[in-house]
């Protein structure tokens, strides 16, 4: 039996960042990870998907190259090549985490872990079992997995009914594809496959796409997708599903009208579930929430002494950067650091990396209305922004929602080029309780996309200059 101060079960963003911070604070650390360091984010999520989106962006830009005075020859699209590049990028990132483990003297135990008792973790490696001691903490960072939709006949089969995992390793883009679920994952893959010539049908049960985002952003993205011939079907009901060896047929009802749909593949992007099976939670008395996530407090402690949880397994928002911050906060609390800043769950940015990108922080307009807060909205279109015009990327806008009395930034919503980068000015502003007037005092360089943020702020108190 090897002995460590802390053992992390899972080497994704929450686990590996928490492990590195724990090691920096002087603790001996091991991470049990059966696949590769970096977890779903690096291997099957954030990183490979964004690499494919870069390929999609380039394919789209090349199709408009003549508008910029650049004439190219015959353009050939090869999803297989883009896929292999995305896998290479993922592997490179995973190797980067391995390097950080070596640098910080963290032990990677490649196997499948289970909590075996107080301060004890058993690990299966090639059929053999070994035990390790965690003197201070066992941290569950097992993440989440994709879900199928067996209730409507869409059980994942990895051939005609696939998840994002299988989409990331397809050798070629299908001719036709239905995507079930128009959240961030569904919209990103709609973008990718449409760029590589697939006829995409994007189906969402709720009234609009990107249902967790501000409704204005969903409306704008729908408009953009339809321009690109992506068939967007919100408020849809699916029935009569028949899964074959080479195709899937179904009925889709929208607005009382039914239509028959036959596609080569169906990509189910209807959410994720925490990985909590067979890791010893019940035996150790670890409590779950009503939604099946592990219940934690601000120190990441579970209901069982000495057992902690971070990342997707500890509940939404299921975002890598949220898990990373939880890993850091856990380590600092465990090390007895003074003035540890708990995770501010009300100020975590969201990002959807399709084109145009969508990013947000804080409350949507609907949420502000629900809370009966007196508010004002400022909005500025990228079509009026000089930098956006020079780049030919004029879709979208910046929307600022502020408290009417004090100017507090209640929410910020951006759809447009580089939205996932631009949102962080508002993240910093909200974290430091800046008002819209204080954001306006910061001089924004010209010409930049960031000026749209400044103009939306000005618009929120009636002083917009450029629209």
C-alpha cells in the first residue's frame, strides 16, 4: 500500500487542477485515471470539439475568400483529416498534463478506482487490485458521461445513433444528420458538420435553441444557422423512431404539423449524467442531490468525513472552468490557507463556440424579470462596429442588463465573433462589483470588437455614441 495526503479519483480538469494546486501547497498527491490525463474535456469534449470548430471556421472563411480579394482553387473538404488533427491536439494537451504531473511530483495511477473505506482507495489495474491510503482526503472527480434517449427509441448504438464521443472520431461527415438537443454541444456540432457539407437538422424540445442562454441570443443564432441552410426545429416532438443499420427515420412534430425525417445518423446531444456508479458512495454514506449529483458544501466536502467532490460530478454548471476553480478551492481549504475565496457560482461565464460564438455571464433578461428587479438593457450590434466590419464578421450584438438604480451589471450576453473572449471583461467587472459607469471609464482601443461592449454599456444609460 502506497500512502498519500490526497488521492483524486479522476484526472479531468477538476481533478488534475486540484491535484496540481494540492502539490504546490506541499501535499503528496496521487490521481487515479484509467484513460488519459485531461479527462473528457481534453480527450472527448472541449479541446477536440474546438479544434474541429476551427476547421469549420476555416472552411467557411475560404468559401468567402473572393470577397476579400483572395481567389483560391478547388476547395476539398475532408472531415477525416480535420478529425485526425483534433485528435492530435487532444493528445498534445494530455501530454502537457502528464508533464505538469511530473514537474509537481504527482503520481498517476492508471486504473479504475473505488473507495474501499475510510482513507482507503482500491484500484484495479489489468485485472489486479491494489490499495492506497489517502491520509487527508479522497476527492471524487469522476466527471460526467453522455446520455442517450431510450425513452423515445434513441438508445446510443455508436453507428447510426451516436453521441459527441463518436462524432469526434468519424472518418467522414455524414450526408444527413439529425442532432437532438440544441444546447451548446448540439449547436457546436451543427456548425461543424454543416461546414463540412452535411445537411443538418437541429431538433430541440424547448421553445428555442440554446435554452440556457438569453432568448435574444437564441433568436439571433437561429437566424444565422438558417442562413447556412441548417434546418432548426424548436418546440419539437419526436415519435415513431426506427433505427436501421444505415439510417434512422422518425416523425417530428412542430407547431401541430408532423413531418417524416430520414437521416444517415442521429447525434444525441441531450445532456450529461454524473459518473457515480460503483465507486463506493452508498457504502460510505455520501449523499446525493435530488438530481443525482454529489452534495457538497463550499469547502467541497461531502456528507462523509474525509471525502470531497469537485467538477461535473458535484453538479451544474457542468463546465471545465467551474471544476478547475473547485479543485483549487478544495486544495486551499484543505491546506489551511487564509482568506480562501469560495467559488462564486453566480459569476461563471458560459461559452458556446459555434459561429457566431455565444457567451454570457450572470442573469438572462427572463431571470431578471422573474426576480422582479427594476432593470435597463443596453445593446449594441456588431454591424455598427468598425473592427467587425473590417473582418466581415458583423453578425450579433452585445447586450448588457443593469440594475436601474445603481448600475450593477446583472447580466451580459454576447453573440458574435470572439464572444467567448470578450465576455471576460464583464466577468472581471462583475467579480469586482463595477457598475456600468465604471466600465465606461475604461478607455477601449479603437478599432476593436471590445468597443461594442463599451457601447452597449453606454446604451444601458442612454448615451450610446455610434449607433
